[in-house]
C-alpha cells in the first residue's frame, strides 16, 4: 500500500518514474524526491524530513524559501516581471547601483545562469584584450586552471580537463590554455612565454566541483600579482564560492584580492530565480557596445527585486560571520570521527568536503545513500569526495546533529 501523501499530488516513486521516462538522463540523482523546503530542511512527498547539505550547489545560502526573498518576488511579480532590454525599466538601474556598491565595482552586466556569466566574462576579456591591450585580431588567449568547473557550454568545456564534461562535444574553442591549479609558477611560466597574447586568467578561488580543493594560502594574491605584471586580467569565478559561503563575502576576500572581473551567480538570488552577474570597471566593461552582447532575461525586473532582497539578507543576518564560525565547528567535529572511510577533511566556511577512502567495497555513494536514509542529504563528486554545504541559516545545534548522522551512517555502511 502506497504511503499517504503529505506534500504535493504525487508520491516519490511516481515522481522518479516520470523523470526517468520523460526527462533527459543527464543527471544521476540520489533516490530522494523533494516536495517542500524551508531553511536548512527539506521534506519528501510522504513527509519525511531531511537536512540539506548541498544547498542546490550553494544557491540557497540564505536558506530555502527565505520569507523576505519570497515576499520580494511576490510583490514585484504583481507589478512587472519582464520588459527585455529593448526598454528601460524602473528596477534595473536601482539594482545595478546597489550590486556594484555592494561588491565594490563600477559596472555590472546582469545575466541569468552561472554558465552565461562565465561566457560573458570570457567575451569581455577577449574584447578588452583586443581593444585595450592590443592583442592581434583572433589571437587572444584565455588561461584556465586544470580541475576547473565553470559550466557546461561548448566554450566552457573547451577549458575542462574532465572527460565527462568534454567527451564527444568537440571540436573545441581555440585560444584556451590550461595550467596546473595551486601553482603560481605555472602561470608565471606561461605568461612569460605568451603573456603578450593572454587576455585573462580565469580561476575559481576554491575549486568546488573538483571536491572543495582549497589552494595554498597566498595562491590567489600571487596569481593576481603575476597577472598585473603581464597586463593580464585576473578573473574570479565566484559562482559557488561567493556570497558568504566560505566565511567571507567573496572567497577572494581571504587574500584581499579584488578581481578585475568578478563572476557571480547561484546565491545572488537565494535560489529563487536564475540570476547571475559580471562585475568590473568602466574601462573594461565599456569595451562591449550596444548590440554586442546581451540576454532577453538578463537583469529583468523580477530578478532585480529578488537579488536585492537576497543580498540584503546576507548582510542583515550576518551570514558571513555565521559561515566562518560554523565551518570551524563542522571541520573540528568531523575530524573527531574515527572511521577507515575518512581520508581527509577540508574546506573554508561552510563549503567543506570529506574525502572517502573506499573500504570493503563501500564508497562515497554508499555513504550518501545511507545518510539519506538517516535524514541527511549530500552528494558525491568525483566518486570519492562528499561535499558538505548546508544553508548558512543552519544552527549550531542542527549542525552537530548532522555530524552525528554522518558518523552513524559511516558506522552503518561498514556494519
């Protein structure tokens, strides 16, 4: 007999069956259906409660369905949702002033998804390279770090080193150079050789999809200084690491680095709408003229209202400080767990990962399935790494409860 539904009109089994039959098989989700969410918790259609330790890949830093963000969405939706950029509207300019002052930049180019924002930064970097640096036409180079994840477009996967991301998607975008991550000397060597044709170095301050790979202290500052030496733009992809996740407003703030171009997405809307942004100086941003880049939905009124509310919540609720404090608690508590499955714990703020050492045939996926059964949701990346990134509204009491669930799940997997 089927379980009684508590949320929604279909049960978990039917929801998964429908996705499997009618949706492309481009994801491999955990066997969990989410029907309701609030704060740091989610519920399935049958009413079982779970703690969310993925936060939609750090898109819901402010917590699921934050009432102030939802209220902003509802109020704006009653009045004006979309105009396109063929006309001015009364929300975009206000938002542009707000977001540039918030992050300390002169101009913003609003987009929708994180991948679109990365593409925008790539195009903007090339434009600057040709029009300001004087790189010969069609010879501009963009430098990326190995192990990166910046999105799924053809241009972006051209910079990927992950076969799952690029296999059978070629031919790839030319003008891409790849160097080792966490190795400033690799950047110095490349720029010494080809720097006159390099427009930008595009890098994640912490590589999230690679398994929360935190570089050595000073890496970002050294790379920034090398870029300045060679007149190359330093571009930071903070789509996942930005907006309080790592215990600073931006992960680059840990080293007092102010990127020439800053890429934001995900939590800029608190998980309510697809909103992203590219921020830079006037000198760089104005290389793009009318008609040379854009998006029908980029900077639409609904997005402006939601993003303003979402960023205001970050500061009003001291989420930067919360992330730093609770991240230290999480890492300290997990490091107390003695299990042959735990190889390493790493992270900053509330962006953390546990590297799993396979034991008796059990791997990260098995641990995540067992955690799901025990009421805690997280997902493996690269098969052997579990990322732990709860909404920043989680309480210390809830965090400790989740660490206990993790320990219990490790024990049960090996039982």
